[in-house]
C-alpha cells in the first residue's frame, strides 16, 4: 500500500503544507477502503487508484475557479461515477496534538455497537474504541491513512454546557503519546466547528471522502 498520503497528512498535522501553487497532487489510495480529495490552500490532493491522467484531464475540464476545481460538485460527481463510490459531504478537516495526562472528564469505555455514532465510526475506521459520559459519547479510531480520528455526540438535553468541548479535549488525552488526532466537521454545523476549535483543533483544509458502496 502507498504511504504518500500518510506523509502528506503527517506534514499537515505539523503545519507543513503542500506549496500553494494552484496544482493538484494525485497519489494512490492508502488502502482499498479510503479514496477521496483533500483541499489545502491553493493545492489539492486526490487519493485514488484511478488513472492520474484521467484525474488531471477531468479537473482541467471542470468549469469554474481552477483553484476550487477539486471540490467542485461536477468533478466530485465524475470521480464518484468513475470509482463507483459515494460520498456524504465535504468536511472541514481539523487536527490537534496529543495532550499529556488523563482527561478531566469522567469516562467509561463501553461496547454498544448499535449506537449511531459507534456504527458510523465502525464503517469508516479501524481499532474503534468508545467512551461514554453523562450526556455524551466519544469515539476514537484509525481512519484515513491510519490517522487517529475523533467523533463526539452530545445528547440534546446536555448541549450548551461545554460538554462537547470536554469530549473533544478528552480525545487528545486518549490517543497515543506524541500522536495527532483528527476531526471532520460539516462547515454548516457551526456549533461543531466552534466546539473543536475551542478544544484546540486547528483547521487545515477540506476533505471529501468517497466510500465504497
């Protein structure tokens, strides 16, 4: 399996990004499960096992701003048709470094694989572990290119009290020492975006993840 995407993501986590030169980098999929598009500032990364020449010609034929072509619905639709995959949404991609010590939040690990947040995590991630606290759930797992990814769920009646920020912070304590933890938020979900930013997650770009049906 290719490790080119692994290196790109590791560099982005450290704040080192591809050159903002308006070009697109095409790399192989890191594994059979994950394909998609990353958009950094004036530079995109398409990770797919499809022909790079097809990717570049399709991008060139996409109407609109060339700097935004990789996230243009026309290109993404063509990529889905070519690969036989589907996608949910374009997410804001954010990342935060590991924090030492134990989480301030009292958490209990559990095995409820039927919880909607857990079921979604199992679809897109490996080595999934789940913790619960009164009013919320935190899931951690290995996602795209093996990166650690966090997802949280806060019960409706518990929202507005800062629990989401505490759960997002807890994820930083629970990943292995020295690791980074990633999180995706739909840009329209302003509450989720604010929550992760308040927990120290830094926006690095956008991501369209294509899932095999």
